[in-house]
C-alpha cells in the first residue's frame, strides 16, 4: 500500500490527498476488527466469546487467535462501567491479570462497583468486605 501511495504522490496527489489516503489506510485494520466483532461476536467481546455451532473457516481462524491475544492484552479501565470484575484482564499483573474469586456478589459485577461514589478511588469498605480483610 505504501509503495502505491508513493508512486501516486509525484503524479496525481497533493500532499493533503496523500495524507488523507494514508490516514484512511492506517484506520482500516481497526475498522475491520470492529466489523468482525459486530458480525461474529455481537453479544460479548472477542475475549469472552465462545465458538458457535457450524462456524465459518474465517470465524474459526479468528477464534484461534483468542488465547494468544488474551495472554498479552489488558483492558483499558476508564470509568469501569463495562469492565467485568471476574472475566476481564484488568489487573496490572502480567502473569495473572484476572481476579480469581468465588464471591457471589462479583458474578456479572462491573469494576465501577468497587469504586467510591465521589471519586476514582477504591471503596475500601467494599473491597475489604469482598476479600475478608
């Protein structure tokens, strides 16, 4: 792609045209991932998806990368509204980024439920209650 853009640069494209094409080309991989997630994993994220019945070759191929991606990815927390406490790799630990707990109140709980209401700090009372400290 870069070679084609370079060959067009001197012939037909202005510097602005060249930059627009280059920006669009760089955004394509992100767009393709978004489309794949919408088609193949609509109810959940790619990291928590399971292979359905009678998947296509493409779906199987993409799904094969799930374990590799899980081993090196961490979730961006932001406000923690969509980060599942138990099923998302959000801990800053390369070996074990998942919370391991059988506490019933953590099932389907989101990370923002562990934060204090008025600031972005841990609610120590809730965290201590969960872990018996």
